[in-house]
C-alpha cells in the first residue's frame, strides 16, 4: 500500500519551495539589466522584421473577434509585408492560455496585451518577458511602464456608464445615483461585473461610494446583464436600451451614444499592458509593433482622446487621464493583484444580480489560436 507524505510535510515543503522560487525571482529581477531606449526608426525595424520572417502573432484582450480589425488594417497598411495575426479573447482566458503554452513548450504569440495587469508582474518575476524599451519610453506616464521595460501600456481604456441621447432626452444621467431613477427601470443594459474584472472594479467603486444599498436598488431596476463590455453600447446603438453600464467610450464623443465623464463620481481607467514574450518566435516584429503603437502619430489617434504618453496633448476640454482622481488609475493595479478580494466580490455581486449567463462573446478560440 503506497504511503503519502503528511499534510504538514506537504505544507512545509511547499512553503520552502515558494520561498526559494520567490528568492530566485527577486534575484533574477534585480539582475535584469535596464535596456536602453530603442534608437532604430520604424523603417529600419520593418526591414529587420521582414528579414526575421515577416510574421507577428498578438494575443489581445477584448470582447469580439473583430475588435482589433482596425488596428490590424492600420498596421498592415503601414507594413504590408508583415503577416499579422491578432487573436482576441477575454484576458482571463488569454493569460491561462499563455501559461499552458509555456508549460507545454507550445508558445504561439509574440506579443500579449491584456487587462489582467497582475499577470505582467508575475510573468516578469518568472522571467517570461523580454525587457525592452521602445522609442518614446521615457515619455510614457510612469504608471504606464515597467522600470526595466518588461511591459509598457499601449493604450488607455476607461469604463463607466453611457446613455442614448434620443432615449434619455433631457434626463441624461450624470452620476450612478441617477441610474436608480424609476424612469429607467427595464431600460438599462450592463455587462456582468462578476465576469469582467474591470467592470467588477467599476461596480466596487460605486458600492464603496454609495453602499451596498445602491447595488440592491440597481438590481431592482430590472437590468439586462450580458457578457462582454461591448454589450452595453450595442444595446444602446440598437435602441433596445436607454442606459448602459460597464463599457468604454469617448468622453468628448458627440454621437447618439454618450459616455459620461463624471465631475466627481467615480469611474475607472487603466493602461492596457503589452509585453514581448522572451520565447517569442518573432521578437523584431514584436518590437516594430510596440514602437508603432507608441509612436506620437498613433497615440494622437486614441479613440477616447487619452494617450499613455505625457507629450501628447489631449483634445481641448480633456485633461490627461492621470489628472482625474475619480478615474482611480492607481487603484486598478492594486485591485487586480488581490485575487482573494476579487473572488469575494464576484460571488457577492452574483447574489445581487444572478449568475453569469451566455456564451463568451469572442467565441472559443481553443488552446493554440493563431498557430
């Protein structure tokens, strides 16, 4: 009959191993040299990327398979000889997909850009990221770059609530409290906070400011919850609902769907991080992509007006995102690192709003998409 080690021995061994791994990670991190900022221009990097094989695979966090089509079209127009594949999936699936590929030595992507900010800290400590400082690295807002260049944020994303101008008329909401008005019962769409950690953080900010009573009264509004942060905007554009919660938008937008930039009420924003994987098959093409994404020309085209660069001035009427304390820019990375608290909040919101239902909006890409 086989014998098994005691639980105490397992715990002691595991603790010792964790300490050893932690010590090695800290040593490796401390020993990682700070790469100098890229001096090659886009044309030179393009030539080198073509010589490398002319391929690039990116795993991008998002909600629909076509969400990165505009980025792909712009990159392909600029660099037509690079065969670019961008696979979109929820960040919470991409990160474990990458972990599994690393564990099975079947890595597919060269670049990963995700909402799961905590993964970049972990992957850096584990030695999976290639330290690299693209051109303009010194111009990035400090919170949008790793000091050693293990990752950089390529874009600013913000979540809050929005409304359809025709649907709300003269009653446009300005704060989350306005969403409790009886006139909006049955007319609100929201992405599930317990399916998307960024939406979860947004809802946690609302509860922190207004209390759990706000969540109870909001639940009584007969809200139509769906998967994907694209779903609130889609519901408004189709005319199905008047108000959407838990999605992105442009603060200065003038279309039929208006994203609300509150004067004092909370919203949330973050820098979507990207990194080159150390085992990437096409590291030069990956560097080309990061330099192109962070170029002044690209940053000036940010859909919401907010750039990750300090030397790109937002449109008139908008401040840099880090000058909005209600954006909780520093809070989101801390929130993402506390996985136990996130699990508690997910289950609590499930009690208020019900279990998550529906198929994932990006579909099911599988274990090795883009291979």
